[in-house]
C-alpha cells in the first residue's frame, strides 16, 4: 500500500488497524516481546535488589542489551558485559541449558490482568468439544468466543463474565482463557456453545 499512498504516521495506523481485526482476534493467539523498559525493571527487581550489582554478565547479541543505555548503565555499575560470539551458543553452554529449561517452563505463559468493564474473548479449549451435527471445516472454527464484558474480579487470576442467558456454563474463568478485545467497532458476536450435563460442548 505504501507504493500508492502515504501519510504521516502511516505505519502506526496500519499496525493499529491490523491489531483490531475482528477475525484475527477470534482466531490468532497473542505474541508479545519485552521492551527495554520491561527488561530493565525485571533486571533491577529480580537481580540487583536480591543479589546486588553483578560483576559480569554473559549475554548474546540482543539489540536491547547492546543499546547505549545498557552500556552506560553497566559501566556506571562496574559490571563487565561479556558478549558471546556470533552463531556460537556453546560459548555460554550453561546459560543455554538453563534458558532451554526455562523456555519449556514458560511456554505460552504470560502474566495477564484485566479490570471490570473490559471486553474479552473467551477460549473454551480445556473442555472436550463435541458436535451434535456433523460440521465441515471444524478446524477452521473460531478459537475464541465473544467478546464478553468482565463484570467482577473474583480473584487475582479469575474473572466473572457477562454471558448470555442461554449459556449454562459457569461464568467464572481463569485469565489464561481470556484475551482482551482490541478496537471499539461493533462486530458479529460468536456465542459460546452450551455445556451438557456430561461437560461436553454442543456446537
């Protein structure tokens, strides 16, 4: 599109439009990358406050760690930044092993917090889904239902949703089953299936 049109802030507007795509929000999972600010906060809270300033840090060539801000910070702290060589992770084999273990533990895990009034999509994957009538392209069905409004924070990791009256499933869900709705435009709502007495979803 940039070959035909251009306006100030075009990239930001396009990214925002894509993020608010209703079909994408129903079918795609979220992917996030930590910012330099988030990395700095975790470093101060988890490392410096508990163990003091490190004498040295072995790191890969991530652009966040190699930024001028981090270089100046480490210099003022007296911390030596040791960088691994390109395409040679064996330089820091112990860390690579720890990272591999942590990666498996943190797979698809992220901290989520919602507030009352937020509209969220609901994922019902933990339930065993069955269809009373044979449907084609079941794998292409939406992964998320809704959006639904959060009406109460039951606990730190659970929220109560405003489900339609015909949905007889319990309306309290763990935050891992919710995804924040982006955008304010009105879209067709995908209603949640009805749960039977055998805890099966009727689609």
